[in-house]
C-alpha cells in the first residue's frame, strides 16, 4: 500500500528529529496565526492564486529566505562538526547525517536560494523595466513558481520522512546508483531538483518571450536596461541548459527505479557520461546565477554614481560572450578524470577566455564610477564588497583553469573557497544589493541605511574570515566533504578561524533582520511617495511605489537608453494622460493545485507508492485541461478604477 | 565619506596583511606550495606563473576600485561628466590586455598539460616502480606486481625513483591524491587511470581520497613513505614474511565495506588481480 514507506522512515536520531519537530512547529504556528487573524481567504485570493508577476516575485523571495535560513543552519552544523571532529573525537553528527547536510546545503543554496532570488528579481523587474503590464504567459508564471515551491517542499519533507541524499549536490554515479545508495535519499534529490527544474525551464520560456515580444514602444534591444539584457541572455541559457538536467536526472531515475544501465558501473553503463552531462548543465547554471547579478550591478552603479553606464555596447557583448563560452567549458570540472592533454588544454583555455568579458564588465563599472558623483548607499557598498570578493574568486578560477594546477587543488577546500567567493560575493551580494535598491519600489518605503551598513560589513568580513582560511586549507591538502580529520594535519586553527567567520556572517544576517524590522517600524518617515526615491534611470521608477496591479496606467514610450532619465529631462510639456480600460489576466488556482499534485507525485515516486503517483498524474492533467477549457481567464480594469488608483498615487 | 567606511577600509587592509601573513606562518605546512616531488614542484611553479599573470589585472582592479571610489565620492565634487559613457581607447585596453595575458597563460597551460599529463611516464635513468591502486569501500589497496606483495592504506617506495601508479576502483568513484608529491587522478570502476609521481627526498607524505565515495570516505587516508633504495628493499622483504596472502577469497573479504582500516600487509597475491578487478565490470553479468 505505501511502497517503501514504513514506520522506519519516521525514526531519526535526536538531532535530526529536533530539526523535523521545529519545522512542524513552525508550520503549526503559521496555520494557527492564519486562522487566528482570519487570513485564509486573503492568503488564497490575494497570494496563492495570484498571477501578478510582482506577487509571484515576492513569494519567490519568501521561499528563498526560508531556504537561506535552512542552508545557513546546514553550514553552521558542518562548521561545528569540523571543529569538533578532530583526531580521537568524532564530533556530534553521524557520518550519514553529515553527508546529507552538505548535499542538502549545496542543493538548497544553488537550486532554491540562488535560483529563487534570481527568479524573484527577474519576475519583479523585467516587466517593469520593459514597460509591460504583465508577462507573456501569466498562468505559466504562477505554475513555474508552484513547481519551484513544490521542489522545495520535497527537500523539506526529506527532513521528516526518510532522509536526504548523501552523495554531494551533483550526485555522481556510481555512488548515486541503487547499488551504493539504496535508500530514498538520492530519489529525494532527483525529484526536488527535477520538479523545481521544470519550473525554472518554464520561467525561462515565459520571460524570454516576454522580453522579445512585450517591450514598450521605442525600446529596441539596444535600448533595454542592462538588467533586462542580462536576464534575456540568462533565459537563453536556461532554455538550453535545463533540458540537459531534466534528461540526466531522468536517466538516473530510470537506472534507479526500473534497472536501466545508463550510468551504472558495469553492464555497459558509463558513469563518466553522467559527469559530462551534469556539468554540461552545471556550468551554464553558474552563469545563469551570475549574469542577473551582473545586471543588477549594472543598474546600481550608474544610479549611485549619477552617471550613465560606461560602455553599454561592450557590456552587452560581454554578456553574450560569457553565455556562449559557458557551454564550452564544462570539462574543467573534471580535468582529473583523465582526458588527454589536448582536451584539457582546450577546456582550460576556454575557461580562461571567460575571464576576459568578465573583466571587461568590472572595468566598465569602475569607469562608470570614474568622473561620477558617487553616493555610498548600502547598495553601492554591496557593489564594492562584490568587486573585492569576486575578483579574488575570479582570479583563482583562472588558476584552476590551468589543468596541471587544478590537479593539485581539485576537490580541495581551495575549490570550495573559490565557488563561495563567486557565488556569495557575486550572486548573493548582488541580490542583497538589488533587494536594498528595489525595496522601496516593492514595499513603498526605504530600508534603514545604518543597520544595512552593519549588515554589509558583517557579511563582508564574515565572508573573508570564513573563506580565506579555506584557500589555505585547500593548499594544505584538505579535501572537501570531510566529517573527520587527523590532528596531525594541523588544520584545526584554520577551521576555527572559518567557524568564527561563520558567526560574523550570522551577525550580518541578524542585522538584516533587524534592518527589516526597524525599517518597517519607521516606515512612515521613509515612505517613498514619488515612486522614484533614488533618482533612477529606468522605467520601473516612473510608476508608483508599490506599482499598481497594472504597472503602468499608460504604456510608456522611450526614445533613448535610460528611458525614464530621458523622460525626466525632456523639455516637452507633459499632458494629462488619457486612460483606457486595462486588460489583465484573472487569478487562477490551477498553478497552486498542480504544484501540490506535483509534490504528491514526487513523494509517491520516491517511496514507490504507485497508485498515488498515478492519481496525482491524473490530477495534474485534470487541472491542465480545466485551465485549457476555461474561457474566463481575463478581466478589465475600468477607466474609473484606473483614475481612482492613479489619483491616490503619492498619497499615504 | 563617513567614518564607518574609513574604519572598514582600514580593517580590510589589515585583513589582507593578516591573510598574507597566514601563508608565511603556515608556510612549510602548505603541501601544495612545498612539494617534495618533481611533479608537484612543476605544478607549483605553474601556479605561481598563473598567479603573477593574474595579478597584472587584479592589482589595478583593486587600486582603481578604491582610488575611484575615494576620488569621485559625491562630497568631494571632483570633475563630473555625467554623460561620458564611451571611450574606444579605454575599452580596447581592457578587452585587449587581458586577451594578451590569456594567450600567454594559454601557452603555459598547453605546455603544462602535455608535460604534466598524469598518464605520461617520468623520464629518468632509474627503473620505475609500478604500484597498482584499487579504491575500495573505504580503504586503498596497493598491489606491487613486480615485488608480488600488497598493502592496505600504506605505500613505501624509493626516493628519486619514478612511481607508475595504475589506478582503478572496485567501489564508487574516488580520487587518488598525495598533495606533497603532485596532483590527483580519479579512480573509477572498470577504468585504468595512470598517475606518475616521484619523491625527491625521503619522507612520510599524507595521501587521501579527494572524491566523496560514501560513509567511510573521510577515513580513506594513507601514508606514502619515500625511503632509500636499501630501506625499500628491506621493507619488501619484511612484507614478504607477512603471514596473510592476498588470494581471490581474501580479496573478496577485503572488498566488504569497512571504515578507518588499519595498515595491512600481504605477502603474495593472486597474479593479475588488478586486471581481474577491472575486467569484472566488462562482463555482462553481475560484477
């Protein structure tokens, strides 16, 4: 009846159980609060069924914030284990638990935090920056989010029912084959990645079409804001790369469930093929994460330097070059697999080549600041920290592209330090930078600067303390994913410094929470009534903060790059705009329903509960058909309604 | 610019100095920077060359970042050109110079990839020693086909004699790495990877698996001991006197998963055991 699911799945050791119980308690608390404040209808009609890209973006933010919290807890537990598990002592975590932690940490941070915040940014900003009222396929957008959320939920479920994978976040076979990982862990990994990956692919298609088809009049490709350019190229990468992930994970599933031999050792299977395929997705994925962050910096630097972006055309070509090269470097993740010197040299050279357009972007930002008037707000501080950390990370990225050097640092903590430098320093700092900058647009008031600054400094120095020692440890021969090491290695003091750095980062997170709380409390003083609190340059600042449901009462027309800047500075007389009925999509619950059913489907396949899998598939198709034959999917916002909303603009 | 920013900058400089100091404090313990073998030395030299080439770009980036941020802060009211956004010359410089650096580094990489290819035998007038390496769950089995001995989690070999490692796995994928001697290569089931290393001086060098292979992975460490030729010969004799023999049955016992294995010695073994282990994966039946 319940496949592999027996009571044993609920038995955990004390530490694992306490994590599960605290998640359950948190869920119960949320249900209680919603009931107590009678918010269920509000939750359903205003949020869960919403197809508004601005609301979907905020839901991405909430999910990613929760997952970030989980990922950070994972990191802290690993750091503590490495402090305690030296020589005679074996620490406080069992080996399987520790291995699940680093797998879950990687999976969470890449798929659910980094991808989540990137999706949030693209969702919120792209339509606003191109002067559109919504995305090309609003229902698809809601569906994408719910698939993403359902992938997250599966990972969380693994904390309570059964366990997660312990094979590392890319799950190399043969370790991830049934032979060596017979439990449900790898299946949890596969399905949480598979379902959220499907969501990401749909987001990719949706926003690609949105950018290509829905730009406002006058916005040619070469007039698009740089964030939109970065998003466009990112989405192309998503569309090309994610099917590889789906296919690869699909073949691994077949190996595990019906006994095929794509990636098994023996029987003609080839694990090396998996390694190639997963990185053929995995390397573009890295650029899927970093390019939007580059876009964010390209928006922030001109605004706070009060100067036009330097070298726009160069910037565009740099992004395009990075995206192209992103597909030609996957082999640098496994120089040590024994490819010949010619192959290694080719992929090494391609990898180095990527540093050229990346460097160009940095120089262009620096020369945007040059002869500007730089205001050191928190977004600008995030940018400066990014330049420092990312340059360090980029430099050792190039070092590792020299294959013989890579033989000596591959899979060591040097590598770990490298990709945390580029992902924390690049993506996460970029997100924080953008979040602070666009916060007044989303919520209508600015964030507190002082606490924000403390957060920047703690994150920055915390990062340095946590990861610079890892570079040294890697060179000392410390490999990744160790739950125990010998005292004679002499690594302990460096692990201790890294643990201290982790605490400083936690202080940074604490300041961010405090910043949100204080800013919310003092929101009356920091209210943005103009819609343009920073003297912005792009279209999203031309509408109210927060923007009305339909984004723009009148679709703007641009005549230049930095469209809104040109509008503000043009001498032409502004007539009172003439409003029309606005055509908008209606909310629908089908995205949510399919998300929930996908969760059940994933859960059923993981535990071999075939009847439930079948039922959920039928349910998913039923929802889809219901939606396909639903003819009442659109609605109009009347002129009177638009006038009423616009008249209120700027009034509290 | 406010005081907090100045303090932060000052701290950053301090941190940079401390980080560089760290390299010196731990100096002789940093295996990759203090290799004891010819291959490791060449890899380190390449690391230094690449670092210096990168610093040609990185140092100006740091200098420009803080220099520009300081000079063009809003309060100072320096030259202000809000619409200056293009300069062919400047952009040509930062597309061009990095390209040149990459070409130089690329040439080093090409040369390095061929010279330091792990599969390439080391040229030497000494006759090389062959050691066959099998990654198991979760220990390393070393077979000396010429000496007809085998060991677990320990190898000994003469200094200045090239060692030809032939590597496979009868377990999930592992990576065979002795940081003080030189870079690593994956150990994969059904595959024979090769790694050629040499120790310049006698010493005990730490070896490990660098690729996650399951529960006992952290315990897959071993000692690689380089000694004089005489000591090595004596050691081989002493291992030959060891009572256990590595027959196929004994191997099947050893193959069972176990963690943190102590060092073990086997006097003689099944001939061609290594091939048998590799070829199991080629047959259409259960390995």
